[in-house]
């Protein structure tokens, strides 16, 4: 009996152990739940207190409405500020464009000031040269007037050189011309015909001023006493290559002065260093004589042959005569003058170019308008 019971207890002991363990676990969980149950209210109270505190800090309905109104006001002010900023940005863009234009205007103004300064310097240089040339011509004129006038007049130099020199004037053109000796008209012996030689470019420029290709050419004649008479002249023929023109005065009166024409043989005998007198109307002055000599008899410009002289000449001498100092004969017609430089050209007064009268004779003989007749050591031009 005792042995059986012992065996039964021994066989049931694992189950008993498990039951006891589970019971123990349940008891501990129960204790934990009781403790948790006791802690929950306190924890809930703390959380409820904190939540209540937070709720107390939140604005009320009136405050929310005020805040919303303030928010709308701030949004409206922000929109106004944005529009103002955009307007200011547009204004800034306009100011920037204006500033760019101002800088551009400043640059242009500086460029114009620089160019104007260059023009002023060029004008000053030209004015100085003109004044010097005018002074030089004035000195020559004074020398002829003071102490030498009797000798000049007695030798006939004035009547042979200065007297035949006339001024041709357009609206903005001034040149010179040479009257030839008046000849009786074959149709009416009481009427006279007076021919004139000049440079073609003078006639061309006067016509350009008037915009009339056939306009009469104004001619101003000055006598020994300085009195002036105005006439017109008609172009009979011209040569572009020789820069020469033959005209006839629109007057039947006889002129006391007229250039003497040499023969071809006389012209062929001219040499370098021969003394000459250049007479013209430089810068619109009355006829002024200057003295020099021939420096070159074979000077070519654009396939045309010219003489070069050292007698001082200037703008306005074109079309005037070149005379032998001792023979008083017309040797050529002044055509061009040398200049130096392209931007501000400087006139070289002692390097004038002359169309020789021999070349003019050849052209007139072939013009069909007039002819050269030689005899008794002189020549004349007669109309065909």
C-alpha cells in the first residue's frame, strides 16, 4: 500500500509543478495589474492637467476671429507690398534704361567734342596759313605800291599783267581770268570783241553754284585806280584735259588792257629758272602779282603736262595768267596748286601748276571755234 501511493505521487509531480508555476505567474500579473490600475488614474490626472493647461493657453473664438482678421490684413498688406515692389522694379528698369542712354549720350558727346577739337585745330592751322599767305601777298603788294609804282607803270608791267586780270565769282566760288586784247568786230567796226582765257574748273564750279549748265559767267574788271566794273561772259569752248576755257565778254566796248600773246617759237624757248610773274585773285582779293621763276617744264599729273612755278599762289589764283617778267607776255594759265596731307591738307604756295600756252594754242586750233594767227613776233586768237 505504501509503495503504490509513492509511485502515484511520483508520477503526478510534473503536473503539480506546472500548476504551481502558472499560479505563481498569475499572482504576479495580478499584482502588476493592481499596481497599474492604481497608477492609471494618477497618470490620467497628470495628462488631463497638462491638456487642460494647453487648452487654457489657446485663444478663444473671439481671439481666433481677431487673428484671422489680422491675418487677412497682413495678407492684403503683403499683396500691396508685392505690387509696390513690382512697380519699383519697373521704375528701376526704366531708370536703368535712361542711365544707359545717358551714358551713350555722354560717349557721343565726348566723341563729338573730340572731333570738334580736331576741326578747331584744323581751322586754326588753315587760318594761320591764310593769314601768313595774306601777309606775304600784302607785303608784295605794298612793295609794288611803295616806291616801285612809277617804275612798274613806266615799264608797262601793270597794264600788261595786272590790268588784264579779272575776277570770276560765283555763289561760293572765286577764280581768275585773263582778258585778251580787244579786236574790232568784222560785222561792225565800231563794236569790239574781247576774248578771255581761264581754267575750266572755275567755270564748272560757278555753274554748279547756280545749278545752270549754261549760265553767263560773272566777270569783275578793275582799272588802275581801283574802280570796278561788272560784266558777264559766254563760254565758247573748253578742254577738261587741259583744264582750260575760252570765253567772250558780253560787251561791245573796247578795253584798254589785254594780255599780249607770244609766238610758238617764243614759248618753245622758255627754260627753267626763267623769271615769271603770277597774277590772280587769291581768296577773292583784287588782282595781286607775285614773282618767281619756272621750276619744271615737264611736270605730269594724270597724263597731263604742266609747268611748275615758284611764284607764291593760293586758292583763287586758278585761271589767272603767268607772264614773262621782262617780256610781259602771257606764257600760261594757272591751273592747280599742290597740297600736303589728306585729313588737314596744307597748301604749298610755291608749287603751282600752269597749263602752258603752247598746249592751249594746239587745243584752240582744233576746237573749230577759233584759230591762232602769228605774225610780227606776236600771236592773236581769232574766231572762226
